[in-house]
């Protein structure tokens, strides 16, 4: 799933070198923390959240095949202390 997210997110943004993805496992749940350049947030979220909703649906479907619940959280790079 992480490789899928990396491929899709980097294909959407203008600064793919600023993308970082970290997975955190909590029981049967995996949370993917995606950080992107602040200028690319709109591209990842999409109009009315359509793009990120589609990405989340695909990640949940892929995780479901493995018996996992998956979630995707998107934030700006450098926003760790907020």
C-alpha cells in the first residue's frame, strides 16, 4: 500500500521530492501519514475532497483484501509541531 500511495501522490504533486509517507500500525489498523509541500495540498485533496476520497477508497479496498483497516491522513511538510 505504501508503494501505491507513493506512486499516486508523487504523480499528482509539483514537488515529489517533498513527499514523505509513514505508516503506523495499531492492531489491525494501518494509518498512512502523507506529508506534502504546502503548495501541493490542493492537488492532493482535489476539488471538494474528491481526489483524496478516491485515494482513501482504493487504500481501504487494498487493505481489506489483507484483513486490515487502512486510513490516510494528509498534512503539510514541516507541520509536525502544529
